[in-house]
C-alpha cells in the first residue's frame, strides 16, 4: 500500500515509517519538504544499517497525500486539525485517514480534553472529512518502542472505525511484527481508546516507569 505519514518527522511517524517501509511505499509528510526529505533519508539509513534496503519519499503534506491509500495524521492534536483542514481538498476519495491523535492537556496530571461538541479527535476529523473513511488506532503504542528496531514489541493495538477501513488498518497493524490488532468497534468508540493515552502517561509518571502500553488478556470464545 502507499501510506502517507503526516508528521512523519515526529516520533510516532518515524516509528511507523521504520516498521512499515519494508512492506509498503511510505511517504513522509511535513510542512517543510526539506525536513520531510531529511526524515526519509534518516529512516532509509537506519533500515539499511539493520539489513533492510528500501526507499522512502519525503514531501510537503499536500504533495505527500497524492495517490495514497492511507493517510496517517501522526501529529499532536493542536497541529493535527489545521493539517487535516489544509489537505482535505486534495485527499483521494478512496483514501482512509488514520488517526492516532489524542487531545490532552497537563493540569496537575494529564487530562483527556476532546473539543466540544466532539467526543474524540477521530470524530472531529471525521466531521471535517464526511466523505472519507476515518479510523482510530495506535494510541497506546509507544513511539520510542517502534523506533527501536531491536524491540520485539509484544503489544496490542485497538482499532475503531467503519468495518472496511477498520479491517484494512488491522491488516496494517499485523504487518508490524509484534503487534496484535483488536476490533474496538465503530469510530464512535474512539473516545475510549484515545483516553487510554493520558492514563498511561499518568501511570508512567507516578510509578517511575516508561513506555507503558496495554495487552488484552482474555480467553477467546470459539
């Protein structure tokens, strides 16, 4: 698949680029084409050092989304919404938009603060893109662990969205060794998974741990 990572110069974007590039065509997007090209070259160099040869492209955001099957909004909330607004007129009609975005603020501790009248960042993005499929995932996947290519991960990823787009994203999750996707329901369920991020940050701060994530422990019903 052709995947655009808007905010690919940041940590979560870099981590997804490194993990997906061996199997997919990755375009790193940024407001600065120069920064995007530098990030793409850096990822190529790191993968080459680990024995994987592949090419990544770096482009300005509007150019990065051209002909892409999936567009990942790998940005902090305050930058994500303006960026979605800037690219929506050029977005392919069939493109899936994937949001790992979390609106949160620190007020003594990290708080989940979606903007009214929306219940989540993913729902706000969907309102901006009513004719596009929007999915939500990767909120509990630590960027630092994705970036560390020696990390075998062993983590679970909850995915919300409409059925077809959700299944596509779940397959992309499976393409990253060490990640297991779980169906979290429709996009309306995204507030529940977005709010886990500030919870994990608070747990990490108060318990002197880092890169905390989740596992789904259960007995499967056949």
